[in-house]
């Protein structure tokens, strides 16, 4: 079936460190891939997305590249800030299908 | 920037009681969704709604659940007789409803339901 597996947390980094949160997927057809972020006390916010293989989504210094050959969509940021502390969810959306499949979420804490 | 809103932010209820969770989707969106997240677990799809009817639902969305668009702005999730295991964060989402492709879904802040 269609599913997403992401790196378990929690992840704790110092400010300005490099971040990678791994995400791999299993899907039939041609899914679109998303990263959502949930800041403390808030809902899920779309961070970035990619709709086809080799697309790179980017926003707020975060990037993720849709790699069909490795079925991955790893989230990266070159220099994290304290304000990036949140839970990050990788998600998969299927063509003409409404139910998004989410990973378990990875909690990131950035310390000053 | 338009956003999805949900009320209440936290609902506490007794087992067996009915609850209604409310959502106001983004105004020009056509598809509406409910998801839930049990504490420490994945976000799970419950149901999608389009053109005043359910378009898809998951195995979780059994007869105790129902959804309604009572007017032009609200979208509600009703749980008829709550169980302890219904305790979760419930997220509403909406999307534009583009023909073909994958629609980007925009989520509300969630309602935390606690069943005692």
C-alpha cells in the first residue's frame, strides 16, 4: 500500500547546525510529496512540496528533493535556528485521491 | 492569508456523549477533510467531502461518525457516542479541488478531544 516512513526523533541540534530528516515512501502511481510543520500549540502548516520526480521543494531555507530512484524526500536545512523547533511531518498525496498519508512526525529541538 | 479555523481548541466530554467539532475551511476551497492524531501516533485520514457528500472515507470512519456542511462556511464532524479511544487531536483541512493531479491540503490548528 501507500505509506511514508520518516526518521524517528527526537532530534536535538545546536543553532546553526545542519539538519537532515529522512523520509522514504511506498506508493503506486505518481504521488506528490509534502513536508508539513507543526509549531508548538499550532496546526499543521505546509512547509514545502514536490509534485514529480527530481523536483526540489524549498521554503524558509528548508529543501527536499523528490528522488524516485531511492523513493525518498529527505528534508534538509543548512543552518537551523531556535525558531525551527517543531514537529516535522512527511506526507504523500496520490493522484486524484484525497487521503494524505503521513509519517509519524519527527520532533526537532534547536538549542541556542 | 486565508486559513482554516477550528473550534473549540479543546473539548472534554464524558464517554457516550455526542460531540460536534467545527471547522471553517478556506472560503474558495471545494474539498474538505477530517484527520485525527492519537497522541504519539500518526496523523490518520478520516473522511473527505465534496459537493455536499462524502467522497472518500477510511476504515476508522464508522457509523458513529458523520460530517455535514450545514451552511456556506462551516464543516462539522459529529461523533455520536464517544469512546475513550476517540481521544485525539482532530484536524480539519481544505483544498481548492483542482481537476486532476494532487491537491494541496491546508490544515487548521486542530481540536483536542478528551473523552473521560
